[in-house]
């Protein structure tokens, strides 16, 4: 591996359904099979009822901008060509928070609460990464976006 390649996600047993969903463009959210509470990022135990049982639901990929930061320095050589970029936390319609790249100008004006839509972008190494787009700019229509 050259130093210019991006690191790959560390897939675990808990996160595997998320990454399989990402491969087909679906944002999968873990749900407690006992009390029904949604949780994201994926983890072993429900923080509401402590159940170890879970299943998965597909999220809408719609939400609002919670917060963001602009990366001006690459934390890994693989991201050197991407800076500056906006990394954002998004409050999904389903009530959980997700992290992703926000495809917006790094020097642009952003506001908390701005409507966003998410889509998985497949990198050159085959890893699908969650990106968000401001709703007013709209994502390009791709397979699986017909529900937006
Ligand atoms: Zn629970």
C-alpha cells in the first residue's frame, strides 16, 4: 500500500450490515430488536434497554446539518488531495446523528438546520463513503435516489 492510499474502514461484526448497505447505496441504521430504539454508529448493546439483539432498517438519508468543521490539513496522506473539505454531523430524520463529508464549498456559508440529503460515493479503492449535499443544490440523480 502506498502512503497516498486512503485508509479502509475497520469493519466489525457489529458494523458489517452498515458497510454491506453502503455498497448498494443504502444507509442502514441499527435498531434494537427488543425496544426498537435506533442507534448509529453500530454497537453491540442498546443504551436504552441493554439488549444484545438488533436488526437493521434503511434510513431515508435525509436530515439537517447539526455541526461541521473544515479540514485544511490532511490527517492522513491519502486525503492530501481532498483538502479543504467539510466534515459534518447530520441529524437524520430517523432521530440519530451521522457523520459524513458535506459536499459544500469549504469557504461557503453554512447554517445549522440546513436540509441535506445523503448519498454513498464509491472511492477509487471500492469503499463507499457517506456524503451529504445541501438540499438546495440537490444530489445528482443516481440509482436508489428515487425516494428523495
Ligand atoms: Zn433496546
